[in-house]
C-alpha cells in the first residue's frame, strides 16, 4: 500500500479530506520519530508500541572473506504489536470494517 492509498482509505474512514488526513498522518509520524529518537516509548492501544533498542558493539565477520570486523554500537527503532493487532492478524478477532475510498 502506498502513502496515497493509505491517506485515501483513512480519509474515507474518518470522513475527512485527503489533505487534512495527510497532515494528521504526517504529524503522527513526526511525533513518533521525535519521541523515539529521544528514547521515549510511544504506545497506541490496539496497534502497538514504538520504542528504541540499543545495540551493543560487537565483532562481526565479512561473509566473503571471513575476516573479523568491528561493528559499532547503534540504536534501532523497534515496534511491538499490541495483543489486539495480533489477534486480528491471526484470525482470532474480526478485522474492522472499512469504508471504500472514493
């Protein structure tokens, strides 16, 4: 699904214009990115939790030569799905009914 398709579907579901919906979704993305960057968790009930994981420095291997290489410590975004989303994906709960996009 492309961003334009997502915007159109959410706009139809919420009864908003595509422009308003795109601003809301962009704002949602910006808030999540900013807070996760600062190390805060962002939870959205029914969807999941966005967080930041810390990866330690380690020794890796070059798969072609087998030579050891140093991999620096880094931070990575992490998403944990909520129980409600897992139930829908596994067919244990019904998916929400959607309005068709125009």
